[in-house]
C-alpha cells in the first residue's frame, strides 16, 4: 500500500480541521450553557428579591438551562448507556456538560472516519473505526471517574479516624463532617463540604448522607452512612464503629496491593501480547510495504485483518478481566 505525500497531507489537514472544529463547537457550547445558567440564576435571585415567600422553593434545587431539552440531547438521553454519562460526569468532577460530551464524541467519530476514508478509501472500516473513536470521550470520563473515586477511597480511612476523634471530643456528627471537610484534601474535602452545606441550608441530615452515598458509589462509604444512620436511630458507640471501619478499609488496601504484585506478570503479558502484533506489523511495513499491503488490497487479507484485530481485542480484554480481582 503506497501512500502518496498528498494523501497523507490531505488526511492530516482533514483531521486537524475536524479536531479544531470540534473543540471550537465544544467551547461555544460550554459558553452558551454557562450564559443560560447565569441568566437562570439571575431570574431566581430576582424572584427572591421581589417576594421573600419564594425563598423556600428555590433552596438547593438546581435547575438546568433552557438548552437541556435540545432535540439532540433529548434523543441521546433515551439511550440507557448515554443516560448514565451525566451522572458519571458529576462523579468525575469534570466541567463538561452533556452537550459538550456529545459534541466531542461526534467530533472524534467524524475525524477518525474521515482520515481513514481519505487514506484507504474504504467506507466500511472508516465507519467502524469512527464508531470506536466515538467512545474515546467516554473512556476518558470513566478513567477520570475511577481515578477520583480511587483517591476518595484512599483518603477515607484518615477521614474516618478524624471523624472518630471529633465524636470522642464531644462534637456532633455534623460538626465532625465540617472538620473533615476543612482538614482533608480533594476530593474528600469537596464532597464533605457539600454535605455540610446541604444540611446547614435546611436539608435533613439523613438526606444529606444518602445524597453523599449516591454521589460517591463506594461500598465503604455506604457502610459509613449506614452506621451513622443506625447510630442516630438506636444509639451506640459510633467512634468505635468508625475506627473498626477504617481498619477494615486499610486491610482491604493491603490485600489489594498484594494481589497487584501477584498479578503483575499477567497484566504485563496482556500488554505485550496486545502491542507485539502492532509493532511487528509496523516494522514489516517499514521494511517491505508491498508485503503488508496485501492485507489491505485483497478481500481475504482484509477479512483476516479484521478477524485478527477482533480476536486480539477479545484476548486483551479477557486477560484484563482475569487479573482484575475486586476486593
């Protein structure tokens, strides 16, 4: 497969144009959403200023801007998988709106599909790779969400011990949450600060804890919320429960690190097996391009290439699933 310099330049320019266009549309969308949000907040403040009786209905309720029911967004929200993206964006603490996510996904799909079609001229592989590229923003959101939840889980034992010391010192549990928010780094600081502000502005304390467990879907945090709610109902030594829970979390971390050591060889094998065919094919293409071009020019070669890529991806995901043991 001999690619001329003009073809490569055209593909590069097309990808650059789509990428810059996608970023521009995403930034424009964010600006529009922010302006609508500011206007909505200003309308609420004006309504509160006109009549103080409406203050109770505004409270902590957050309303979306007029663009939330845009036809494209409304259509995307009907898809179950995409419907969870908004929650994941909040859990990842990203500044993206749902519309920005859709624009980035469509931009990645269009850019990759256009480049593949310009270089090879095959519409079927271009469409398939475009669909795969549409998942790149989703993978970034998932990675950011997992990183933030992982950091929260690592900070949780120290937060539990700090909360336990506050309870032993005679502070109420709400004041203990405020102490944890003041003394802890992000993301622990932001989540506990939000819970403290919610209950300070009138939301029932039980509802603030339930909201915290929904924003941060960790089993350890749900155990903490359950322990606090039970203690408020029937009483008991909450400080001792918090200390035991912190000790259990630390032991889980120890076991998890030991498992990562024992499964390091399997994870390395999966990465090597996934990258080795790509590296070998690239080297052969540099040495003898005509030899590799048969895979792209002949129908049987394209079929074999598609089967090989599919099986390689399945094998990589299979190995990852085997070595990823949840504790």
